[in-house]
C-alpha cells in the first residue's frame, strides 16, 4: 500500500519541478529582482564599444604622458625659482648690469610659468572632457550585456588577442536562450 503513495509523491514532485522550470529559466534572464536584462549589444555595437574602449585608453595614456611632462616642467621651473631667489639674496643692487641681468632671467621664467599655467588649464579641460567621454562609454557599453561569442568574434575580426573565458572571475550568466552573456 505504501508504493502507490510513494508514486503519487514522486509524480507530484516531478509536476512541481516542471511547473517551476520556466521560472528558473526566466530567473537566469532576469538576474536583478524582477528587472529584465537590458537589450544585448549587437556585434556592430560591440565593435563600436571595443573601438571606443581602445580610443579612450589611448587618450588616457596620452593625457597621463602630458601630465607627467607638465609635472617635470613644473619641477624645473621650481628649481629655477629657488635658484633665482638665492641669487636675489646675493645680488648687488648697486650694479645696474647685475639687476638688469637678474630681471631679464626672472622675466623669462615668469613667461615660462604663464605658459605652464596655460598648459595646466588645457590639461584640466582635456581631463574633464575625457571623464565625460568615459561616462558616456560606461553608460552605452559597460553597463550593457553582450554575448561572449560575439565578443570573441569581434576581437578576432579586429586581430586582438581575446581573453580566455576561464579568466572571468564572475560566474557565467545566460540569457533566456541559454547563450552565455558577459557584462
């Protein structure tokens, strides 16, 4: 008599699993509490995003090099200012030739400082513009999922070494069709 009850129990368990299977599949496509995944990037959009990423990296590197060169120039100007300050202490104010020579060198240094300040302002404006471009890139590209197969194909088209999927520390996510999705 216990066998039919066990059969009904197994049948009920199987039915409940089948009833929840669509919900489980949907939960993979909706990782955030009830919110569906954003639309996947197409290969064309992914290609544009990878190009933007590369261009932003190039701009960041160029900006960093410009900042480094600017900082080195500021260091040299600071050394020159210290040297001129030391010379001013020893300057014979009665000698018109020494005073004129000092004033000429100080004027040259002041013009260099003005140019350095103008470059600093330009670097600041470039940095602000780059941060804006990075924010646009983050919104349009980074926050949107894509198929890892699409990424691999686009990287192959572009001739770049594509990263191995095993290097991704996050667990693989899938869309409703079971395709692997990257973010």
